[in-house]
C-alpha cells in the first residue's frame, strides 16, 4: 500500500509541469475552468467535490490523461482502490509513453488482484527502455525477479502440513520465537501477555516446556530469568546449559536492546548478566543463536558498519576464552533493508534467517544459505510457499535432526502461536548427531571432570571440551571420522572412534559411559591394570601396515608415555576368527609390533615397550556378527608394573 502511494506521489511533479501539453486540444474553456477548480479543491483536501468534478470531466473526455492521473492518485490516497484501478487502466490505454513510476504502480495493482502474469508483463516493458540509469535498472530488475519468483512459488507450492502446537504451549496470549536444545528435551519460547482491559501488550517473558517422546509438558515461566523488563528473542545452547536472550532499556545496558547470558547449574539458572561491550553497542542487538558447541554467536544488530537497517553479525570465542571482534556476514546475506532472526544449525554450515531485502513473497520471508568458507556464503534461497506468504514471517528454528522446523504465526487467530512442519528435503541441513558422555573413576565410580579432545581424522582439525563437575558433556558432531580422547592428569587416557554419516546411515545419538583407570602410584588403593583399547589404530584387512588415520592415536600414546616417564606398556594385538588360528596369531603379533615400531621411531625407549599377539583367543564379543568381529579386531595396551 505505502509503495503504491509513493509511486503515485512521484507522478505529481510531472503532472503539474505538463498538464497543459497532455490535455486534449478540444477541451472547451468551461471544462478547463472546471479542471482548475477541481485541482484547487484537492489542494484544500475537499476530495469529494474535487474528485466529482474530475470524474465529470473524464466522462465527457475519456482521453483526458492528466485528469485520470489525478483521479488515480487521490482515490488511492483515500484507499478507494476499485475506483483508482479504473483510472489506472484508462491511463495505460491512453498513454503511449512508458512511464516508470506508473508502470510500477500498475504492476503493484495487478499483483494485489492476483494477476501476477499481467504485473510481470508491465515490468518486462520497463526492462526494454533505453537510457535507464543504474539505480533504475536495479529497481526494475529486482521487481522483475520478485514477480517471476512469486509466479513460480504460487504455481508450485510445497507439499507440507503445518501443525499447531497444543494448549501446553499456546494460549490466549502471544507465543513466539521457539528454540530447543540438541536432545529436543526442552522447548524455550517467549510469551507476551495482554494487559487486562487495556488492549495493550504486557511484557515479554521466557517460558519452557519439557519434551518427552514428542510430547510437550505444560509450559512454565523461567522465574530466575524473568523480570518486570522484557525478556525475549532468546536462544538455548545445544547442550542446554546456556541461555542468551534480549532485554531492552536496562540500567546496565549499552544501547536500546542488549544481549544477556545465564548458565544452568544444579540449582537452576544463574542471574543473567550483560554480555558486555564486545557484543553489545549503543545500537540495537537482538535475536541471538549460539552454536559451534558454544563458541560462536550469530545475532542481529543495527550497529554502524552494516549494509542496511538491521544486519546479521557473527562473533567467536577465541582460545583465551575472550570474544573476538564481531564480523558482518557480508552482502550476500545482508541487504540495504533488514535481516533478522538468524538461526545457525549445529551442522555449522546452514543458516536460516528472515529478510525484507531479498526476493520474496511478502515483507519478511524466511531464507536459507550455506557457508562455503570463512565468512563466505552461497546464494540465499527463499523457502517458498506456503512456508512464506504475503505476511511477515517469523524466525525459524530447525531441530538437530533436521526433521522439524518451528516458527510462530497469527495465521489462525489474532495472536501469535507456535507451529511446526516437517522440513522439505531441499532445505534440510547436513547430518548432525550428538555425543553424550559420563566420565567416572573406574574404581570408585565417582564422576570426573576431564578433558575430551575431538580430532577429525579426515582434515586433522581438533576441538577440546571439558566435562562438568558431574563428569557430563554433550557435544554435537558433523558427519565424518573422529578420534575421541578422554584424559585426566591422574588417569590413563581413553580413546574412542566415531564414524558416521556414511551411506545408509540411520540417525542416532552416541552415548558413552567411560571409566578411567588411575595411573600407578596416584592412590594407595591399586587395582589390577586393565587393557586400554586403542580404538583409532587402523589396518587394511589382512595387513599389518598402519593406515594414516592411525597417526593421531600413535601421537596420543607417544605423548602419554613422554609425560609419564616411569610407565612401561605392553602392546597387545587381537583378531576375529576369520581364517586359521595360526594366521590370526601371526597377524595380531605383526600388528602389535607395528605399533611398537611406530613408538620407537618417535623416540620411546624399547626398554619401556613390549608387544604380544593373542590372535583370536580373547574375544570381547561374539564372532557370529560383523559388529562383534569388528569389536574383536583391536589393538590394546596394558601398563606393566
């Protein structure tokens, strides 16, 4: 509506400067005086009188172009679109000149009437005009692409069923901005209540619902977070331990709206604190999403240095546990208008956001893009109809598996409610899973705070995490081949291998309960040393030559021996029962010797090392299944007193 009025207002200078030349030569003197009086009435806002006179004139002179333009403009101003439409069509019929503001207005009107093909036709005519300047070409091309996209989107709607969440979540108030942890165990959202009897909105508060087997418990306010101020536009971390939200006009704020953070402890959420000047500015910061295992935040901001009104920015936690400078995501994502509501999926590649500056169906549409390098992005993709519509769409949240997308809408009522739908395959993120740890002392069974290093065996990248005091950690992983090393200064390290996301992979979480053995001499109560499986030692079938993927495990064992100079170990080789017992015994011996040799080559004294092959004699699992045989094919070490 505003755009149509703007274009028609742009016509007025041309009308006033050229009205005498565009009037038919046969208009009589009396009609000319009537026309001048009509313009005076319009200037005085005596619309009924002025428009009546103009209507009389175009009835008498159907080719009176200037009168038609005044009628179209003023009927549109009065929101009498049906009458304005009649005069717009008359102008199109009468005038041989291709006028840019008029054609754009006409295209808008055709679109409002659902005649997208006609709207596209008139914008196409504008593309053929010679002598357009760069800005005109840009505006016309954008409008052309917009109409072209809308025609295709409405003609080919996505086959999705949108489901409204039940009364445990939605109420008579407004509910919006949903988000969940990686386990889908808690839904966090904003509720804004109406002030009784006033017709006005109350403040925003954060609510949560416990989710069990896709059933939502009755939502409750997060009492330790909510205050008389607004708390909204939040995100919860993948492990559920961090809550970041937006609050405005607080005394400790830096700008109009700032980001605040709270941590979940045994007794509940901590008192929120402002995230500081590294993130918050004198401008507006809002709508965060925390990802990359709590090391990266994407958010919306109107701070200087952007491309438009609100842009999407990124900030990373460095090795010193400090926030680096915020980085704008660039012109592929951010436009001269507004980009808000970012959600970076745990796959670390797929970003969903809303924008009114990209080609879409309405004011704010939802888009998806994928990272292709360090702050480099592929072209954005509109999620199409009916996910997007003529209305303003809210921010989107996609669960870890990429199954469901959650959003809010007032499509079925006057209030915002929370909905979800199954995400079409073409918009899904990459495969992600989560690994959940419980680390304990092997003897006492008490939980341990330990370090866990994740090494990508395909590209060598590493990530170090720490379990909490309860020995627990949840970590998200993208598809790949990983070595996991659990360590503690007073314990023997433990390693695991994770390979997932290959063809035929079926999603499932990975859960470990790991018991670490104390080093000799650490405690007076000693237990018999158990063999430690080196889960990241790899050989080709029937071979005893170490594969390159084994290098990191060899390095881990080497560093353990360098740090604990008084420890000696025996390397043990095992096989499954495929083949003869004699061949398997020899193969296990050679494989154990390969690990021995690799350590000696790195500088470990042979006096601290020995090796032994057991062949198929000590299985850990049944050899009747491939999974069992894979478990039995292993390399271990044991500490020698």
